C-alpha cells in the first residue's frame, strides 16, 4: 500500500523540478548555434583567412549566439564531397569555387571560368557585386542552397615544367583542371590535355608527373608548395578563380531573423577582407615564388598575351549554349567586352 505524500513535500518536489527545468531551458537557450564551415584550401590562403575572420565577426555581431567552426584543408570533405554534404545538412556553410555549381545543374556559373572574360578586378566586381551576380546566386535556391556572397581568390597563372611563352608551348601538356567543361575546352584550345583532379591531390600529381602543369592564382600555388615541383610559371592572368559563400537553405531560413541580419553583416565585412587579402596575397605569393629560386617566372609581352587571348576567346562561343547566351551577353554589357575585336 502506497503512503500518502505530504503536501509540503509535494510542493517542494514540484518547485525543485520546475527549477531544474528552468535551468535546463536557460542552458538550452544560451547554447550557441553551431555553423560548420568547411573548405578545401589552407588557413593562410585568402579564403582561409576570410573564413576565420567571418567566424570571429559572426561571434561578435551575434554576441556569442552563433559559433562558426571552420574546417580548412579538406579536413571534413574533399572537392567532390562537400556540396552533397551541404545539401544533406552535414555542414551548414561552404565557399566552393564557382565551377562546382555546374554539376548541380546550374551551368550558368561556368561563365566565370571563361578565359579573359574579365580584364581586371573592376570588371569582375561589376558582375559579382551587381545584379548579374545576384541573379546567379538566386538560381541555387531550387537546389536547397542560399548564396550569400562572392569571394575573390584571384586571376590565374599557368605553371609547368617547361617555359610557357607562346600558345604552342602548351601543346601536349597534361594540365590539371577543376571539373569544368569550360576549363576542359580552354586547355584543348591550347592543345593541352586537361586532367580533372581534386585540389588536395594536385601537388602529388605534379610531383610524380601524373600531370605536367596546372593553373592557379599565385596564393594557391604557393601555399600548396606547387612551386617546388613546377619549374616555370607564366603570369597570364587568363582566367578568374572565385568562390561563392553558400549555406544550407533550410538551415538559413530556420534561423531567427535578427541572427540572419547579423550574419549577413558579418558576411559583408568578410567579403571586403576576402577580396583585399586575395589581391595582396597573390602579389606577395609571386614575390615569394621568385625568392624561392625554384620556379622561373615569366610575364608575357602584350603581343604574346594578345595571341593567347585570341586562341582562347573562341571558347566563349563554343560554350555559349551550355552557359546561356543571355548570361554571357549580360556580362559583356557590364564589362564592355567585345570578342569580335580579337
């Protein structure tokens, strides 16, 4: 037979239970929102530095309500894995290179891979910071992805184990590229043999001769020590490598409105840092490569660059139906580019 519970004891028990629940609820409310931010490059690259800055700025602007955990250097996922991980919600944020969106069916992003489509950063930022860039980011939403910003990495140089001065110097070279139909066409236009490899596998492939050369912004080439296994570098500035900072749409939409506002402000601040760092780091990386004495740096003359441009710009027309003539013409309009003048 159960004994009756004395009312004062019952009241005390209920009070203790209520206090415990309140404490648990308070602890839960105070637990920060975790954002896992995965990327594939080193911490000391422009993207790596900008990601760390974003983590710090997000904590400041949300007063600790958000904690961004940054995982660099493919610690969590490699190139080919990270987009699926984002869509599944295994990570909340990525900054993949722009060519990674074509395999999702958003082929318009390959417009950024077109050779010589931007003459300089002014041309580039008219697009990435203007309505054309924003309209492209909107196309990701049907894939469960929200685009927040574009981050520069920089303009690319060519490297190989033989001098790259004239167009014919590229003939027969096995050149590592990202997975992109545009980059594939670019290398074939030069008579080179494109080889798709993950960024994390490129150094070893260059070292062992699986590939002969590659294209990269100087900061990527230097931080991954590719200059140690590449005898020659040509400052072609023929193409652009940039990133789109993206989040899982369901996660982003589920955040409190004030948190989204704070994170958007943190992203604006981080974008300025990313682009400023990219410009400076690429300049310094070239100087460091030169100082290493391991790689000979060659800057093409205006005439040599014109011939390279003339050889590569036909890729625009070749890829127009894949990328979309409308997108291509919108960028030409922003930058005043006229391929018929070549």
